[in-house]
């Protein structure tokens, strides 16, 4: 069930401040998950603002250093770390990250010791490299380790906004009350809070200008490259969606770029062809002489067994959902012939080719069809 939007009288800044204040009222600890990006910058400053009002410094801040980051991002995080109002934990761990550059190596691990000769940067002086119980899991699965005291009720403030993708919109559109709060299923004492979920990109950039907040100068470089504000990202560009922006690093940070090309398998190929059908960019066409089912099966066979099975389950789930919403309606071939709430064979083939191990391609494709 996805609920419809409803307009309210209060502005998004007022509502975000009210939400952050509530976190301080109801939780033992309020921690900020900080990426160095524009959204987490707003979340961080709103939290600092409320902590100062209550005289409750320092604010706990968690930063996962993803290694393949522009120097401006690292300089910004370092400035934030020096703020006496907060206590920043700078983790440099080999967390599992998606590598959409290669089907044979679908994941990469920043700061992995065995890859040290290929690291994009030297290890920061503030780096925390050991975390009890850590076993190379993805970042969202680390909260039980980052906040080990299960007797402590923790609110983790995140700069996640519904307008960034249909997937994120659906995450906050399935309940009326407290839709911006969710319990971490792997750490029930941790609540994930999204106080700026209803902000738009212009709102996010208005706040630093209005209040004089510091920000990540990576965005200035991206603006000079002609990247639209809605498309600007400061995360490593190896994932499915960021991959199409891999070229930006060659123009914006050529020294870093040379290291990035060697860092993960397939990066040099993706640098040339990420905006082509080879990486499912644009419209993916069915090879001549094959049915849609045969084309999808052939694409799935290119993946390692574990990833291929995972992608196949996702495709089957999409097909099942189509028939539940549209009884008796066959799946159409082209995206141009999609029916409400359904999928197309062309879309499913795109998922099979690209992989979508993070579940983003499905949301993205549906959003474009609306």
C-alpha cells in the first residue's frame, strides 16, 4: 500500500526541526549518519542546532569513508570532525559495496588490506579500522556493531529524501503516523530517522545559504562540469545508478581518476561504455532470434551463480506482482506499452543485464513510466 501525498500548512524546515526535537525527547542517544553529502549536511546541522538548544553536546556522528572520494569531500569531513560540538567516528572499513562495472566481481571493499597497493588514497589519520564483530557486511547492516549497547535507545538521523527515487518515496508512503521513522530489523534498539524526507533539492541548498553552513566543495566542481543539482552525487561511482556519472571523475579529478580505474575490476571498461547498452544504459533491446524469456535467461547466465539467482528472484517477484495487479493481462514487450502497476519484458531484461542488486533499477524504471 502506497499512500497519496497530502499538503500541510507548515514549511519543511519547521517540520524537520520538530522531528529532530522529538528525537531528543524520546531517545537516549541521537546519532547522525554522515556521508559528507548535501542531505546529510542538512541533517547534521539541524541536529547540532537542537543539541545546542538543549545544551547536549557533543553529538555523535558516524562517517563511513568509502575510499574513492574526491579530495574536497575528505577536506570537508575533516573540517566537520574538528567541530567541538560533535564527536565524529571516522570508519575506514572494508564494507561491502556494489561494483556494477563487472559481473564477475559484483562487489568491492574499500580499504580492504589485501588491496592496499590499489587504494585510491592513503589511510586518513583519524581512521578507525577495527570494529568488533565486523565481517565485511554492507553499511546498513552495521548498526548493531556501531551501537552495541542494546539497552540504549538510539535514533540515527539520516539525510534521506523521498524525492530522490521512487524506492525512497515508497519507504515513507506506507503509513500515516511516524512515516519518517523505522526500526532497524537487525538492531531493534536502533530507530532510523529521516527528518528531511519531504525536502526537495532547492530546499536542501537554501538552508546552507540561509544559515551560512559549511558544505562539501565537491558540488562546486560538479556544477562547473555542468551537472544539474538533482544529478550531483558525492558517493563512489561504481554502483548501478552512479555508474553513468563515472566520466565526471576523469574531468574533475584526473589524479584520483587514474587510481580509480585500477581500483575495481571492470572500471576501465565501464569508463568507456557505461553510457551504452553494454551496461544497460538507455533502451536495452532483445537480441534477434530470441524470445524475451530466452534473452533474460542468457543475461542471467553471465552472472556468478549467487548473484544470478538473486536477480532471478527479483524478476520473478516483479512478474508475480504484475499478474496480481493485472489479472489476465500478459506482460507487454516494450516499455511504451506498460500497463498501470505492471512491468514489461524490456524492463525485466534491463534488470537482468544490469543486475540491480540494490533494488534501484525497478523503482527508476517505474518512475520514468509515470
